[in-house]
């Protein structure tokens, strides 16, 4: 067992989640590498000092550059705004330091491509933060699909819907400007990642993207509130994706339905500790979806709890991410989802924007 110094850039919602995860991951998963919360950087030295005191870091950095350059910071976690991701990645990669980056990978498709090229050229372990697909239930769903439990998949429907901006009187904020902060940069990447994980690559898309509330008080809204995408997967299956931050009543609508020739799967993140499975077998009168309560028999559940149905939560997803990142560093190679997997998501977002602008189907670029 050995220590590794962790530096986190960004101390807000996700910075705190990663700090808590790295404080807990060694005990939960008994990792060979044990994280040491070495340094935190934020929007100002004063903010960094507050986060240092609150989260238990050894030191606060005056800037993200100071954090990345510090020799006691051996791995970097990026939880700062998307427009900062590329510069931080380049500096860390130049120093040979592993990088974990929150989604979206960059502020643009060009940023995402440059970040991917940078870490691959440097040969540093890299990972992007798609936490929801790591729930034990969704890991089990991936296994069922891969094993052919529901036959050949013919249809996928996925959504990521929330209502934090459903109220038209809600004031403007940083979320209402900047392409990467809109629904297509904030919520869409999670469900697109889920579609790729469960179904494989997307070949083409037809998309509509819109701003529902164009003004917040006297401030114009310059990014999108919701979007829908029809898609065709490389494996031939059809699909539909929907994303919204104005979906009244929906708190964590990370939902997918997968239809196959021998069965079907349903999942809803608002009930993340159960999976609904239908199998086309046995007498017709006995058929129907059955609820599977997630427990120790499912992936990455037992380290948290020995009781089936007792459940895991949001923070546990981040702890699983931390375990994967630490293991990738220990092995000296990247683990899924890598920056290249994040780039695949960015390419679909880019194709969707092209489709919306041209009012036509758009091909999804590949390597």
C-alpha cells in the first residue's frame, strides 16, 4: 500500500464530491493506492483556503497552475468550468501526471479533441467523470445486454431530465450563458454516454435544440433548455434521446429503456437501486416486468452494504469513480471512460448541433 497526492481544481459541488470520495475510497475498496488530499485550488486563494479547511486538504493553492506544478500533487482532478479544462490538461500531461476531468470534456469539440490528443501523446492515465453509468444497477444492465439476456437489441430510449430551470421566473446565472453550460453541455453528455455504454457507437442523428425561456428577468438566455435526438446506432438499432433542464417535476430523470428480441430493460435514476427486467419466456399469462432489487450480487454494491435493497447513493457513484481512477494510475493505463470516450460524446453533441442548424440528418464523426 502506498500514498498518492491528489490535487483537486474546483471546490464547489463536484470538488466537494471528489474530495469526499478520495477521503473514503481506500476504506471502502481497500485500494492499493491510498489518496492523500494534498492541495485544492479554486477561483481565488481565499476560496481555496475555505475549501482546504472544510474538506481536509493539506494545503490551499493560489492558482491552478501552482497546484499542477507542485511535486507533491501526483494526480490531478479537474472540477472547474469547461473553458479551463484544456489548459489544465496540457500542463498536467506535460508533467506526466494522471488526469481525471469532469464532463463535458472541454468547452468545444476542438477542445475535447485537443485534450484527448494531449493525454494520449503523453501516455498519462486519463478518465472522464460519467458517474451515473456506474450505479450497480446500470453496471448490471450493461452486463445483461452484453450477455444477450434480452436478445438482439432493436430500440433504445434515454432521457436526462431535471427541473432546476422549469420556473420561468428563476433568475439568470452562469448556467444561462456559454454553450458548455446549457442543457447540451450539462445534462446531455450523461445520457449520451449511457447510450454508448449500453448500445455502442452512434452512426447518425437528427436533432432539435431549443431555448424555452429566452429571458430570465432582464437577462437574455444564450444557451439551450432542452433537446431531442433521433439516432441510428452502428449496430442497426433505432434510438431516441431527450434532455431538459425545464422538465417540471423531474428531479433526476436519468431514464432508459432497452428493447430486445427476447426481453427488455427499464431503469430510472430516481429509483437507482432497482432495475426492471422483462424476459419473453414461459407462459404468456406469467410474463411481465419484474423488479430486481440491487444487492451484493450486483457489481460494486457489496463494498458499501451487505443488505440487498438497502441501497447506494449519489456519493457512492463518485467513490466508484475514484476507485477506477486510482486503479488506472496504479496500472499505468487508462480505464473506461477515458478522454477518448468523452470525445465520442462530444462528437455526438457536435453532430446534433449540425443537424439542428441544417434541419437534416447528420453523420457522427469517428476515428
